[in-house]
């Protein structure tokens, strides 16, 4: 249902209801935007905290890599790895290696134990734990020693479970590549294995302050939990969360875990390939501070809506009563005669409106009487004016043409006498028969036949002094045109252009459809042309309205062109008529434009 068909009272109520709805929508939108902003800021803060934790872990791993690299590249460690002398191994390089290992443990609290294996399978251990002596440990470590990528860089292992204690450990393995110039130069002569202190790594994770119920994980390349703020899930795989797209997880994604909305973020470690730090923060904890504000906003919104309803009721009662009285009187005006007037019931704006309506009705009655009388007079005057203009325009063309043609016949008859006169007389009969046709619109084919008869007269008259041609598109021949619009133009081209030339000259008539779909005839001669002043004067006459502004005593050249131009404008409108282009000494081109009449 369109609102324009509703009563004004209902439209005003609709405006009030729409305003209330718009206010409610804006209130919810602002609250949602503020809530989203608060949540985004909280998520950014959590992201920064997680990033700090990731950097701390990367720093620990980098220290382990660096200290291990220094150890395996030391000269005495490399001599120990290739030594064959048991005395030297025990009292020289072996003691140095033990001192270096103890120094590494004391310097880096995240190192829980170190073992060095040489190429003969001998081991040197700096740790109280016996995990390095388990057969399972050797099998576990051997899989990493066989990894081709180990030579390029050290590797952090997955979880290894100690059967004796039930504890789970992970290690860092680095190869010892001999670089002191012995027989094993550039070959792997041993391995250095670092047991990482997992309790210390757990402390790094637990010290990250997020929301009360958030969980932070440190995962290895197999998604095994190395450290976590939730001890109940230690060692478990969280495949459902990590199966999402990695790029989305890096930016943070909302998902549902155990029926609770959770924001999940993942940060990859730079020092351990495939290792990640994962956080899961309940979404409601990010916006917990918004709950009191939401309650206050709802109370304020309900108060404003109630105030708007009361204000709308007061406004409707005080405005609509005088307006409804005005509407009832207007209905009576429609049912009774024009003499009825609206009663003025108040002095406010509605009363002023009623007085203005009464005054307007008085003026409308007077204007209606004057308009009917004026329209009748104008209609009769227009009909008379059109008839006079058509008669005047056509009467000026035929006598002028007849006068010139008879002069030609007389001249040829006096000079030559027989055959040429017969041809010219035949052509003249065709032209006169065509000109007296009662039809105002004729086929273009008939207009062109008339032009060919006239051009034959001109050829005989001037003994083929200049050449004439005609090129009209075949599709135009069946269309309609006002009759006798081309002959005066061609006559002007001959008598005012080509006749004044000593010899030569061309006259070309062409017809075509322009880009706008209108019919155009172009009469182009290579005659004398016109001076710029003469062309400007002629153009001015073409632009004048006939007959009031047409000057007295028009020149011979302009009488036919002006009449045809005004005739076409009266028939078809301002967009049609004649356009003239001329240059003195080069010739004149006249373009006639009429609509395409099928």
C-alpha cells in the first residue's frame, strides 16, 4: 500500500513510528559498534600478550641454538668427537667438554641436560637424569640423526616419554661437523643433544596474563602440547581448532568449542619450524565490561521512546483537529458549486491557510473565464495565420520561377527556333503540371523528376556551359517531401553562381539520411559564391520569423531561400529548414533538412 493513499493522521503516526524505529536501530548499531570496538581492542591486547610470549619462547630457543652452535664448533669438542686416544679423551678434551657442558647448563636455565655422542658411539653426559642411557631414547634420537636436514640446522624433537618417571621431554639436536682439518674434515663426527627444561617453558606460558578463563598452548610440529595454562589437556592434540586455515588463524578467528564462542589465535615460532603458540579466549570475556553499559543504554532507550510517544500524541491532538475541519470543508467545495467558501475557525496558520484558499478560489474562477475566452480567440487566430502564411509563401515561389523560365524560352526561340523550344516547352509542361498538384506532400521521386526537367531546360539554355549531376539514395525515393523545395535553390545556384562564370563549373544534387535519421538534400555549386557580408545578411533573414520581422524589398537571391526555409519550419518545427555555407570565389552549398516521412 502506498503511503500517499493514507490519511494525514496515519502518515504522521507512521513518521513517529519510523523515527522510533530508526532511533532504536541507531541505538543498537552504536552499541554493537562500541562492543565490537571494545572486543577488537581486547583482542589486540591479547594478541600483543601472545606475541610477547612467542618472542620470549623464540628468544629461549635462539639461546639454545646459539650456545649449542658455539659448543659444537669449539676445537676441543671436535677433538673429543674424533679422538682415538683414551687418555686424551679422559683427561684432556673430555674434561674440557664436561666443563663447557656444565657452563652451558649454568648459563642457560632452560637447558636441563646435555649429551655428546662421537662417531664411535661413545657418550659424554652432563646430567643427573638417566634418560640418555635408555635404549628407547637412542632409537628416538636416531630418527632425527638420519634426517638429511639436520646437517643444515639443528632440530627440536617431538615429545619423548621417560618409562622410568613417566615424564615427557623434548630435545634439541645439533650435528658436530669437523672443521679442524683432520681426516674427517667437513663430515659429521658426532651429535650434541640438549634436553630442554619443560617446567621452565611451562612458566613462560603461565606468566602470560589474558582473561580469567583463557587458555594458552605451546605446540610442537606434531601439535603435541609442550606447555599450557590448562594442565588437564597437557599432551592432547587439538586437531579441531588447528584444522582451520592457517592465515585465518594468524589473524584471529571466532569459532565454537564445546558450545562456547571462542576467539582463536595462532602465532608460529621462528626458531622452531612448525611450532606454534595457540590462544583460545572466550568471546564474552572480551566484552565483560560492556554489560553494565548495555543495561544503562537499554533504560535510556526505553525512556526516550516513551517520551517520543507522549510528544507524538500531544502533537497529533493539537494539530489534526483544525486540519480535519479544513479537510471537511474542502470536501464540501468538491460536492457543491464554486460559490461555497471555507469557514475560518482559528487565527493560527490553519486559519491563514483557509483565508488564502478562499482568495485563491475567487481568483481561479476569474482566471478560468478569461482563459476560455482567450483560448477561443487564439485558436481562431492561429488557424487564419497558418493559412495566410502557406498561401503567401507558395504564391511568391511560382511567379518568380515562371518569370525566369519564360525569359529562357523567349531567348532560345529568338536565337534558335525549333527543337530546343519543343524540348523546353515539354519540360515546362511537366513542371507546371507538377506545381499545380493539390497535394502538399509528394514522393521524393516526383520532386526529383521535376528537378531533372528543370535541369534539362538549364542545359539547353546555357548550351551545356557547366555540368550537372544528381545522386540520391535509393531508399529515399518512396518517402514524402513538400513539393517545390529544391527548384528555387537550384535556380539560385545557376543564376547567382554558375551563370557569372566564364566557363566550366559544376552543380551537384545529393540526397541521404543523416545520423539523426532525417532526410537531407545538398545542392552544391562551384560558382561565384557570396561575400561574407552578403552571407551574414542572408543568414539573418533566414533566422527571422515570417512575416512580421521580414524586411521590405528582399533581394532576388534570398526570396526563394527564405520562403522555403520558413515554409519548412512552419511544417516541421524549428529543427528543420535550410543551412547555407558559401565562400567567395569557391562556390555555395545549401543543405535542406526535413524529417523522414514514410
